[in-house]
């Protein structure tokens, strides 16, 4: 669960810098978990995963492995959520 917690902390930190009105991600509610799944789906989309071609395939693979670990931890916690871009 550490990868999932780290992901939430990192995302909340970024959002607080860019948009203070954006709701903080949390695991406490089903809506919060669905928001995390949506954020993961966004980050796993090919254009975001590869930073629009700005990073190497190896770096994109490392990002995928990290995000996959987070997604699997979320799915273990709440099997009702869907991470669209997983697999």
C-alpha cells in the first residue's frame, strides 16, 4: 500500500501547487477511490505515459511499472473501481 499512499501524497502536492480548489485525493470514500482510479487512467494513457514522445521507452516502461503497482494496490483495496488504461 506504500506505493498507493506515495502516489496520493505526490498528486495532492502537485494539485495544491497548481490549483488550490482541486479536491484532494483520498482513500476514505468510494468517490475518492474512483478519483484516484481516474487519475491513474489519465497517467497511463499512451500520450501521458510517454510524455508525448519526450522520454525514452525505458523511462516510459519504468513509469508504467510504478503506476501499475499503484493501480493494483488500489484494485486490491477496492475491486469496484476501474483503471481504464491498465493492461
